[in-house]
């Protein structure tokens, strides 16, 4: 049963990754969604969506590591997958919110 839940979560991240790589789904990005119209005008949506899409695929891969714990009956894989997931998620948030990486180049 738990394997199916893990696989469903991974599939959700893959689907989100596809949506973001197509340049859609900016309403799902919290910081962008709550920004003012002026702030949104300064952000390169394509760059932001491309980054978020890649991040979703990385998160799906991390969750698949956790899912493999059910297949191999190793709890250590669950903890490794969760640790990788947290590192990738927090690293992605820090990367996205520092360095003005997604501002439009005028």
C-alpha cells in the first residue's frame, strides 16, 4: 500500500514538472503568485518555470529513492530519500530567492 502512495507522490511531481517546463503553472509558485503586478513584470516567467520544472523532477527522483525502501525493505532508503528531498527542496528555494536569477534582462 505504501509503495503506491510513494509512486503517486512521485507521479505528482513529474506532472508538475511537465506543467512548469511547458511554461505554465506560475499560479502554483507561491512567491510569484503573491507578488504585485510590478514585481511580476520584472520576473522572467520562462526562466522561473524552467527552473521549477527541473526542481520538480529532482524532487520526484528523491521521492523514488524513498519509494525504493518499500521494494527493498530497507528503512535506510526511506531516510536517505527524505533527506535528499529536504536538501533539494530547501536548496531550490534558497537558489530561487537569492541572486536575482529570474529577473528580466533589459
